[in-house]
């Protein structure tokens, strides 16, 4: 990658972790000259928190209860036994 050629070899694998003193020395700014990595754990925590908050709203609780009332209270009909086939008379 041409934008990483100004960096020493040991920093080319993780250019976003370059110390501030070396960033100034080489004129390299992560996020400007090279994209920052995605922090997937942080994103997952954020969206889990948002989903949890959404589930706690009164509308979500009412919708959840309506589903339980509709589906959980139904009784299943008794299972029917399959009839045995009669042997043919020969």
C-alpha cells in the first residue's frame, strides 16, 4: 500500500496503533491517510443496548404480550392415530 511506505516495517501491520510522536515524525494520520479499523465489539455492545432499550418500551411489551395471549393459550387438538391398512383378501 503506497500510503504505508513512509512507515517503518514494524508499524505497517497496525498503522492505527502508531504512537503520536511517530505519527508527527512521519506525517501519518490514521483515518485520514489510512482507514481506521472497525471495532466490532463496540458496535455489538451499542446495538445490544439499543435493542434492550427498545424491548423495554411499553409498546414493545404490549406487542409481546399480545403474541403470548394469541399463541400460548391455544390448546393443541389431541393427536390422531393413523389407521392401519387392512390386508387385501386373497
